[in-house]
C-alpha cells in the first residue's frame, strides 16, 4: 500500500502539467481530465518500478491517449464550427474552462482545432512543451523527419500568412483592438471614434437575434448594433482572419463567428460577421503574432 500511495503522490505532482498538455491537444477540459485519469489508470496498472523518467513516461502516455481521442473525433467528423453551438452566455461555459481557454488564447485554440490529429500533437508537444522530436516521433509512431515535418506544417498554419505588410498590419491591429475594447465595454462614444462615418456592417442571419437587419450603414447605426451584441465579446479575440487583422468569437475555443474587418485611414470602414458553418470552414484563421 505504501508503494501505491507513493506512486499516487508522484502522479499528483505531475497532474497539472498533464492536464495542460491534454487540454491543448483536445480543447475540452472534460476530455482532458478523462485523458489524465486514463493515464493514471495505466500507471497504476504498470507500477512505477521500471519507469526511469516518470514525467516523460506520463507525457508519452497522455499524448497517445489524446491522439487516439483526436483520431476518433475525426472519424466521427465532429464539426468545430458554427451552427451547433448555443448562444454564448456567462453561464454556459464552466468558469475554470473559460479561464483556461483565455490563458491559452482563443485564437490558438481555434487554429489547433483545425489541425489534423498528428499535426496537433506534434505542435503542442514541441512548440508549447519543448518535448524532443525523438519522443514525439515515438508517440506518433513516425520517423524523426516525419515528426519534424508535422510540427513545421502545423507551425505554419498557426502563424498564418499576412496579406499586408508588417507596419500596416500593426496599424490595423491597433484599430481593431480599439474597436473590440469599445464593443466589450459597451462604449458608444469610443465606437463612434473608431468607426468611419460611412461604415457598413454586414452580418449573416445566424449571427443576429430575430428582427435585426443583416446590414447596417453609418457610424451611429453600426455602433448601436455592435453594442446590442456586446455579450458575445466575452468570447472574442483578435486573430489573423484571411490574412488580415480580424476577430474570432469562440466559446471554449470552438469557432462560432469570424469577423472580417476592413480598416481605412485609421478607422473601421466595414466589417462582416460570418456565422454559416460552411463559410467558417473556409475562413483561414491564424494566431496574430506580436506587434513589430
């Protein structure tokens, strides 16, 4: 019994890290906890006597479990986008998961959700947790060059390819960040400051409450329409959307809406809210890197 208690204590010391790895791989706190629990069950059956590096062993096991879960999810063709998600509200996402999603970054979770299972595992292990490629190759049952290629391909998707020069991208970031901050605060005056006088907002019907027009024109109408939907900004983050600065709304990291934002002369000249599942699947979302 003493040996089992000691093993359990050593596992508990690793639980937080394993949970962090599993959450980034799966994007679901409940599934991450299931993966960690399964890891403990496998450890308790194996015992710790023949394990030289417990942390590495546990990382390998939880990663393989997550990889199997991701492959099963892909085979069921679960769609991470759009129509199946409920209207976000403060009570729908468990607080610990909301905090964890925010700490990881909603945009990163959205991009990770679009990666293939092997790409996701390779990227999370190497780029987020600095696991050596030889161990990643063993997890994936791939050669070392193949594991490196998977991580590189995933990294390219995560970073995306901006379609505007760096300095212009930084200016767009400032404007869109100001717009999101004003929307989040329900600050009508700040919205009017950041919106062009002849701004146009087009939103797909699925993104709007019943009776709200799909198109609004003029700063006052667009500002008031934006404030009307401010509850959704709880789940909003800046991202690279089709190569330029935009916004994703992603409760728990699952993409609900994407906003394409057009910036001209230091103001928002237009924005489009995409909610259709098919169109969301075609939107290229990437993580917005640090300002230059």
